[in-house]
C-alpha cells in the first residue's frame, strides 16, 4: 500500500511555512493543523462524517480508533476550521476549540518524495503531470464539515484557507477526487452525463479513470439532460468546484469502501473565475487573520 513505510511524527508538525492561521469569521478560524493531536482530531471528524453519517465501511483498526486515517495523512497538510466558542474537553483537564471542518492538502513536491497522489489510486495522472511539468500541482481531499456547521461561513473559510495556501505555495493546478454518495452509477446517470457533456476537461487537461476501475459517465444523450435537475442532484462540493471553473476527468470510479462514486476534478488556477478571486482577494486578504 502507498506510504506504509511512513511514520507519523510524535510532536508538533514541521513548519509548513508562515503563520498557520489563514482567516477568521467571528468565532470561527481557519488554520493549518499544528500538532499530530490536531490531525487526529481531524481524523475523528472525518470518521463521524464518512463512517457514522455516510456509508463508509470501517475495518477493525478504524473501528477501534474511531478515526479515518490512511498512509497519506502524515505527509499532508491539514486545514482546520475551529470554533473558539465551542470548547471541548481534552486530556489532563485541558480544553480546545472544536474542530468543525477540515480539508487535506498534498503538494506535488511532497507527493513525489513519497508515493505520489492519493488520486492516482483511481485515475491515471501520469500523462497530465508529464504534459505540465512546469506547473505546481496540489491535491485536495477528505473535505468534510460537521452537520451543524454546513453553512456559508464554514464553507467560505475552508475555501479561504485553500486559496491562501495556494498563494503561499505558488500552486498552479488543483486536482482531487470528488464524490457522489452511492455505488450504483445507474442511479447517478443524470449528473454524471451532465458532467461528461458540459464539464469534461479539454484534452490538454484530461485524465482518465484507471483500466479496470473505469465507469462510463456518458449515460444520456445531451438532448435528454435536464441541466437544472442534474445540478440539483450534485453534492455541494462538486457544485462549488464547477462554479470555480473546475473541469472533470474522463470516467468515474466506484469506491466501495467509502460507498461513493468518484470523479476527478482538475482546476488550473489561471482558469478560476475572476469573480471568486476578487471575492477572496488576489492576496487572500478578505478574511485574513
């Protein structure tokens, strides 16, 4: 399995470069995880969302730890949204702000020093990376928010954090898997076909699902697609990516462990809608700490 040789650090995380705080709205703050303990708390949040709320299937280790973790976590940066007005008890009588949202980020330079991107387990990224050797890629993944916090402020802060991170590390392209709930592509024919016909990446940016995992997205003729109904059937995260200007890879992948059908998102920074760059600030200053 990729990355099994890696060991998680035992103390504070290595300096990711710059202030870990990336933005604030009221009592909510977005920042990078500072310690292994905070990464574990983000994994606990992921467990609650993916395994308790959604349909992911836990193995014995995951059930025992009640954390969603894998071999990529130790090499990733973890964006957290914390609520300073919701303090939770921790060990030794301490208290800490509640973690209410998280995103996992993996830079290309880090991935290439280890075992590559998580997305490469489902999609063939090699040709894309070879075509754009001068570009810096960033993988986005494991995005989730607690139910009580799934509103505009939390989502806005997560994107504020990602945008600030992109600028800090001079990222050129964001990639990653985005998911529909469910493992029956027939039931997802409408949104998958819409994405195939309306949002498929140009040849220069296209990636394809791996052989043996490829699921056809072209399930309806263009004239049979109700665009409004198709968009309504999409998860908020995928709709958010589309609004930003993301393109979609060729083919989907069924992930039986997580109970999802995955697509590959490709988003060159240069193609992001100016509306959103202006909103968050060309220097990520709109919600700056």
